[in-house]
C-alpha cells in the first residue's frame, strides 16, 4: 500500500507540474522577445546555454522578430497564454504604446546596477524601461581604400582628417566615383536598401540629423529629444540637407537608383565587407556583421567611422549620432515566477563575469551599467570608434531624437516617399511634404 501511495503521489506531483505550465524538468521559462536580428545567433548559440548552465532553475527562450516587425510581433505574442516576459521598447513613444504591459522595475536587481538612474524611462514616477546599450552610427569607411585614394594624383583631400563637412565629403566622394576603377571598387557607397523593413537606416537614422538641428534651433537650451516629443508639427526646415546626403549616397553607389527597392540591408553590408565599395551608413552593431560575411576582405583595423555630414552650419563640430532606443521591460502580465526569472537573467547578463564577457565580446554592446569597467568595453572596431568620437575635443555627439517620431507609420510613409523619389516618380518637395503632413496626422492620433 505504501508503495502504491508513493507511486500515486509521484504521478500527482508530475501532473501538477504540467498543469502549472512549467518545463518538464520543473525549470521556470524566461521568454525574451529579441529586437536585434543581427545578434540572434549569439543569443541562441552562446547566451542561452551559458545562462542555463549557471542558472539551473531556469530555461531561456529567445525569439527574434524579423526586421521591421517587432511591435507587430510583440502585439501578437503578448496575447498568447505564454507571453514574452522580457521585451523592448524604442523610447518614450514605444513605452507609452505598451504602458499596460510594463512592470515597475524600481526594486529589481537589474535596475540597481544601472549607473545613471536618470537614463531609465519612467511611468508615474517608477522605473519602467531600462536602457541596455548606448550605440552610435554614422558613415562607416574602409581605411585602406581611403588611403589608396589619398595617394592618387589630384585627390581632393590628403587624409580623413580633412573631411569635416559636407562640401569636402562631396568633393572626395564624387572624385572617388570617377576613379573607381583605379581604386578597385564598383562604387563609393553600398546600396541604399529600400524594401519595406529595410529602410530604417534612412527613415529613422539619417533623418535624425535634420530633426536634431530643427529641435535644437527651436529651443537651444533644452534637451532636443524633450523638445521633439512636444512637437505636434514639424517644419522639416533642414530637409534640403537630408536631400544632400541621400543624393550623395545614391548618385555614387554601385547600384542604380531604380534597383534600390530590391536591395536589403544584408546585401548592402556584404558589399562593404567584400570590398566592393568604400563607405556605408550604419552603426557600431554592424561590426560583427561585416567581419562575419563569408569572403570578407576588410580587416578589423580598417573599419572606421565618419559623421553624417549634410551641409548644416557648424557641422564641423558635430560628431556621430549617439544614443539609445534599446530599452528593456518586464511584462507585468507574465507569471510572478517568470518576472523573477527575467530579473535573474538580465542581472546575470550584465553583471556576471560570463554575461559581461558575452556582452563585450559577442553582443558588442556599449552598456550603461556600473558593473562594467573600461576593460569590459567591446573589442570590436566600431564600438572603439564610438568611444573615440564621444571623447573627441571640440566635437559634440548628435543626440538621438528619432525617438520623438510619432509612429512607425510616419517612418514607413517617409521611407516610401524617398523610394518614389529615387525611382524618379516624384520630386524631393513631395518627400518633404509627406514628412510634414504625416507627422501632424500621426501626432494627432496619439492625442
């Protein structure tokens, strides 16, 4: 009888475990919806096994949304019986969109290791979203190709130090395009990727430069992002400057403008990695992507950064675009065990020796946590370049203000208008009109 009761008790316990939704071995599942496709394999192949090995009570599930579909994927997943417990918002606008899902992080260990607590986004005075990576972007260039150009007779500059504004950049780029055969390249710039989901380098990142200057003009002594968030309308007064750089990209590229609607970000980065071009706009997160391309011909020490010069007055003192749209939240609607597991994972990733090494050497994040020292800075060349530019005398980083853009729909309308312009179906005045009209319309929907 005792033996039978024992067997019955074991069966009841096993059934109970199944009913509460735990993993078969009793571990708590931590479901993380990842925003960054470029590091998906690192999470899957390195972060997951390392975390589970050091935290045997937990199972980490990482799902990566396809490029440009994160909010759509989250809205779909959060409605399921086993929703993501860790998710990302891209700034104040994104946080407001998900305010019904975010937990108060004020008492979490994850929040406690944030160096500057003012960097956290708040709701009702409580920490709701914590930044996990400070990033920078600009024009990435191949230093070997550039030095080859500077050695040519009649070069428009002697070194990269001479390129401090749009006029010089334009002269150099157009001369390089004319001499592309001598330089062994197919074009100066990589393809300007324009299919849906691949426009973010322009309709989010490039547009940041004219928006930053407009917001700064409107309130010189205020935080430009804070100013932008109050804007029900924009004048897009520096739209002509954006036209300058977009024309430079597309007029001196290895791909004809009419074909840009079929070029992806991955193809663009591969063109740079294979030495087919000298420049490409992207951020420090692209270093691993460049170096990981099969057949890569660009050495790590040759991957450098240049600011996005557009012809704005005073741009000689403007650096890379630096900031973050990478904020992590914990889903208050997930189970209490899952929320605790989320805190355990995030604290482990950004404070344990194993986690910090993965962050610095694999994920290549420049983090804002007090657990990291200078020795923990990412070793990749572009993260080093971001740090160099942030500390360059006489240079001020361009703040990320694109978090003030009222919606993804604005970005999509603006990006599609640019594609129409590149294909010769409209003119730039129409692109600027879309920027202004769509901002007002989308902002009105948030009221």
